[in-house]
C-alpha cells in the first residue's frame, strides 16, 4: 500500500470514528461489549490491530434476529469471525480483506465478533498498522398485531446513524410508508435482505410517503436515515394492506391517523389514462375504490376524475380535503379540461376545480393555451397552499405561473413566474 492510500484509509476511519463517538469507541484488546443505545440498530467501531492481534467484541442478540456485519480495512489486512459465546461454534467462514456477514442468529444470548489480523499482517507486511472500521447492524423486527396490517414506530436517530426495521412480506404485496420528522430532514429506503438491493427510496424531507410493490417473498429492511448525521426524532407508519393494490402505485398520502389514499394510473393506449383512487379510513384494513368514468381497467365507484391527462401530484390539507394535479390539453371544442381536482371526503369522490386562466394566454387566439403541466400542489397548513403550472401555447412556447390559495382551496389567485414566455 502506498503512503497516499494509507493516509486515505486513515482519513476514512477517522470519519467513522466521529460517527460512532456517541456510542463510545472500542479499540479494546480485551473483549468489549457492544450495546445499542435506545432506538439504535447500528454501531460503528474503529480499531487498530497489532500484528497478529485479535479484537474481540461481545453483542447480545435474540433468537432469529438478523445480524449484519461489515469490516472495512486495508486490502488483505483483517478478517471477520462470528461465533456463539456459549459453545464457541463459528457461524462465519473467514476470508481476507473487507469482509461481511449476514444471517439469523440461532439462539438468544451472547455472540463473539472477532476482527483478526491476517497472516500477512502478522508478519508485518502491511504498513498501515491494522486500522479497521466495524459496522454492526441488527434491524428491529416489525410485527403486526393479530389480524392487523399496520404498525407505528417512533424514536430518535442516535449518533446520526440510520435506524433499520425488518419485516417479512409476500410477492405482490404493497408496502406503504409514511415518515415524519418535523425537527429535521430524513430519507427512507427499502432493501431486499437476500439480494441486498435497494429498490425504492424517498429523498430527504421533513415528511416522506412511499408506496412500493414488493417483488418477491422474503424479508425487507426499511431504513430511516437522518441528513447531516443529526439526531432527529421521527415517526414511521408501516402498512401492508391485506388486499392487492395497483401494480405500480403513483402516489400515497396519509391525510390523518388511520386514513390512507393511494393513487394509481394505467395507460392502456398512447393517448388514454385510466385512473383509480384507493382510500382507507381504518389504516389499510379495508379500502374503497373510485375510478375515472368509463374505466375498463379498475372496478369500483365512478369518480369525477378527468378521463384524460396524467396525474402528477397529490396533497391533502387535512384528513378530508385533498387536491390532485393532472396534465391537460386543449380540447377540440375549444375548452380546457381541469388540471386540478379536489376531494372533501378523504378521496372517495373528486370534482374539478375551476382555476383562472392567466391573462397572457387569454389575449389572442395565437397565444391561446394549448396545454397545462402542473406540479404537485402543496399546503403549508389547513388554509395556505400553492401550485406551479406551466402553460403552453399552440406554437410550443411556454410560461410558468404560480397558483395560490389562502382559504383552503375555495379560491385561487394566479401570478406569473419571473421568467417571461419562452419560445
């Protein structure tokens, strides 16, 4: 290893050490017990092995608990071993370099995690002094009550590290997640345990909702990660509905405790969109379905959703009143369909919202609006909300406008964005 690469590894390990400072750093030459702080499911430990040495850690686990270990070091410098403390039975097969382990522990009790110098390290061939970083993860299992489909988890993110949850599900089931962290931004990811593939994620925000169609039978890890390594308080709603929801849910919203709205859209042809809105008032135990008129795709009650246009956003200002944004084009009869729809019954029925047309697109026929692409509506509180919308004319030129309401969506005012008409 060159001096430059050794320095780079040392810098990486110092970063890991900072992240694990909240837990205390164990560089022990005697066995050191690892304890997860309340609410935590991850630990990061930094050590420095002597030639031929072994650092032993002890961790207490429950039978059937998923344990994930990873050690990062200079290539070929260390190896990882896991064994039952009561029987010394080894659960890992060691190998050189950055190694890992993943599996369900067979019994409740203590386990030894050994980070060992490899023979090359023992002979003093390595020049970096045996620096390593050990990550220990034990996702908290999520169990639903008998007959239940929902669970709520709350806590901090101790030390600014992610918190992981483990749940089992079947192929084709839909996983609905609502993550709230008013005190700071958090992100959420869903990973397949067996394949170790992250296939769904929501970017950092004080609130994130995610709908995921699960691809296989098996276990999944849901990870809550704070932004900037901060300790952030959060609440996570986890719902796995008993019924089969749409194959590719577009949007999910949790308007109020126990209420869930899922929006789906299929495209049976190049120009057609078939819409369906699934709403639940009992945390996913039962569902009501509303569809666009004439929809052959989804059975259910007909809602006054525009049959054309693509759904681009959904937001509720309270448990009952919500808004859905939809792209529209100028109709042959000279009319412009609604690009915002509203519900006052938690998503069971919907009606179009009449919005003002900007004066820039009313003055001349050549400037007549040919289509509108709105963004997702957003409400800061029960009364104040806004939405951006891009208006196109018949030549393809466009201009952005902002629609705002201060009375809960009863009326809307429009104002031009800073950019003029773009051709």
